[in-house]
DNA sequence: CGAAGTCTTGACAAGACTCAAACTGGGTGG
DNA sequence: CCACCCAGTTTGAGTCTTGTCAAGACTTCG
């Protein structure tokens, strides 16, 4: 179920630990700050698909960096309805809450087998205070989260069921591959079930099924057996209409000063 | 239409300029940092109801602090549909975007006559780098925004039309008055039209009208002539089910170290 | 007084949800 | 190797919520 793994087992896309200079820690260089961050890690965790990472109402304390696998953040209502707020992909940070909150406002769950890097929130706060570049990247990540969440808000509030599903598929294809534009026939591994898509789009699983069928019959995309095939990128993008800036946020982990294009990733 | 006003005309609830120790600048104390912030202001602006503050696609550059009046942030689709992302109340900050964005992803509009405090974004970045307490509050505000947006996302995705309208009304009553809990008969000035509520909840104006009528007939609340009367706070809260933490975010501008309760506001 | 914007209502249409059932594929245990 | 089970997917029929269209009433303001 849950296992601790040695630090050496980390993959290379932890924003805290590696992926320099792209991740959070890139701002710390190779010096003292980076060593501090590395030493602050509470440890790594391996979790099985389906396992909760934290629950709604848990006391707040740690930040998480997803090293491998997929995670979703979701908010549950008392009567069982739940909204998936965001899908977390490798290299992304999650688990932060405004200071002063007594408990987590949302839960998180592994969608695949995952590996995580765990850092106490107060250590991050401390590093932020002492390393401005580190703080800047942290702020950038918050602003990015905000931006993506607002985009979802517009999608749920204004788009039709078909558009919402298309929007989510395009976003996840681009975010998971960091590639744009897409070509006809591109395939992406996507560990999503239709009930998950339903919780993310505010639809019922049955209706998601119908929308996916329609997208397939219209030769726009085909989601099956955990893989998405983009059949007609042009029409897909036309349905979604992502801005240039939005695509940039989809293809990046963090702002990197001086680097302005995706080619570096 | 637009007018510049002398610095002396500021009211006391600008997070940059005053409202100390509660606003952003509170962390700067009375010393050098505070003077720097005050001097960094690009100036103040008065705008008439309905005026745009910035448009979607405008170049990014300034941060805004609302001194008086109401503002909404909204994101528009090409075909005219629009989603209201957030209502901004006096004392709140808006206009930030992730570094690297070329243009604003959303627009903002004055819902009443307003007064604004304008600060160049790069000056804020600079102050963040040099004053950690200032940076903490800035981060806190971002996290708060994020939290509120996620709450709206859950509302749009999971709640019925009636619940969404009730949710918005409760939130705005509490946020605008900074008072909780509510008592039967409490009245709140609220410069909202039904089309605005529709854009915020993802419904049509006509359906908003139906929902408001039902809430009125059920003696839960009454929104009329720009004022909301809460008739039955108990049932209203039961419909919305806000957590303790959420209410705390509704009643506060900023984290203030050492102060833990609303009584200070 | 007229005009514009907002609110209200009714009748109808459409999109999305509910319920029920059959089908698929992968894993488990006999 | 097969039977079974399970979660996920697919489909159909019927219902209900919400949206659309149209028109009238009420405010506010010039």
C-alpha cells in the first residue's frame, strides 16, 4: 500500500529535488540553499493507484511534489458529490493552503501508482524567506494554478458538455506531453476513467460516455483503454480555443528567467 | 469617465497604502519599506460604474487594489459567452498574472463607481524580494484567491442552480459585511443585476430570476433593488454548507500573525 | 413624458440526468 | 482452463432541469 523509498530512488522530475534548473529548486543553484532543501525532505513515498494522499479535513502540514504518476485533487460535498479541481502531473506541486487554515479544503488521490516527494510546509516558508529566486518560482506556481483553475471555471460555467470534455482532453494531452501543436494521430497515455472525467467536468459518467462517442464518431479524438488518440487537432483546438498564454502554461512547469520558449523542455 | 485623484483622497482600506496592519503593507511596518511602497504607486483612479479597468488581451503590467466600490473579473469566449470569475470587494488585490504571460487572460469591470490604487507589478516583485513579511502576505492572498476559485469551481460543477445562487448570495453577504454568523433580517447592499449573477453562476438570467423567486417564496432570502435581505440564515447555510475555514477566508483580507479571530476586523 | 435597462412571467424546446440492463476486459480462485 | 467477479463502458427510454423565445411590467433617468 504505502512504502518509503530511499532518497536515491527519486526520479529526475521532482521540483524540489532535481529537474534543475527547471523546478522550484533551480533558483537555489548548487549551493547551501539547495542542500537545505534536500535535507528538509520528509522523505519519499510510493503509493498504489487509488490511494488517498491526504483527505479533506486533514490537518495541513506538508507540501507534495509528484515525481511520477498521476494525481487528482478533489473537493467533496457532504452528500457524496465531488468535484475534481485539478489533475496533477509529474513535476507539479500540490498541497498548499493559505496560512491560518486549520484543515485541508480538498483531498488528493493517486490515479496510478505514484512516487511523491514530501516537504514540510514551514521549511518551504523558511526557504522562501531566505531565497528570493525560490520565492519567485513558488509564487509563479501559485499564479499558474490560479490561472488554470480560472480556465476550468470558465469551462464549467460557459461551455457545453461536448466542449468541456474536448477542453479537458486537449489540456491533458498538451500538459502530459509538453508538446504543442499536436499532429493527427498523436497518442497519449491517459489513466482516466469516464467517472473521473465526469467529476472533473461536472457531468454524469453516462453523459461523458455519449460525448466521447460523439467526438469519436466525428473523428476528432478517441479515448479508449487508457490512451487518447487525437484524430483532428485542428477541429479540437477550434472547439476549445486556447490562448497562446494558456498553452504556454500547459507546457511548462515553472518560469525560468531568460528562457522564453518550450524548446528547452 | 476616468479621473486621477490626489493621493490624499485615499480611503483607509487600500491593502497597499493603508488598512495597516491588516493589508499587504502591514508587513512593512512604518519604516523604509512602507515609504517605498507608497512612493511606488502609479496613482489613484476613479472610474464610473460599468467602466472596464483592463481588457482581456491587454498587456500585463499593473496590480490594482480596490479602495471603494465593487469590481468583477471575467473571462470572455469569442462568441460572447462570459464567465465572472470573481467579485472584488474593497481592500482586495487583483490584476496579477503569472510572470511570462504576454497579456491578461481575463478582464475586469467596475460594477459601481470605484476608486483604485495602482502599483506597477515589478515594484511589487521588488518589494517582495526585500521584505519577507510582505512576500508572505502576498502569497497568502494568492492562496486565498486560489481557494475561493476552487470553491466556485465545485459550486459550478456539482451544485444545482438553486444552490449556486444561494452559495453566491451567502458568500457576498459575508464577504461584504465581514460579519458571521448572520441574523434573520440582516440587509446587505449588493450592486448586482440578475445577468451578473447569471454570468457568475453559469446560468441564464431568466433562470436566475426563477431561483431568486423561489428563494424569496421559501423565505430564505430576498434580493431586490440592489439589497439582499437574509430571511433564514439557518436554511441558507444548510444549503451552502460552508466550512469554518471558508468563512474565515470570506471575512478576512489577509493573514495577520498572532491574530486569530474576526473580532479584530 | 419617453427611453433604456431591468425584472417577471409563460409556453415550449433541448440538453443533461436517472434508471435499468447488457456488454466488455482483466483479474482471481477453483 | 474455466467460471466468476468486478469495474468500467455502452446503450436505450423516460424525466427533469435548464435554456430559448416572446412579451409585458416595473424602475430609473434624462
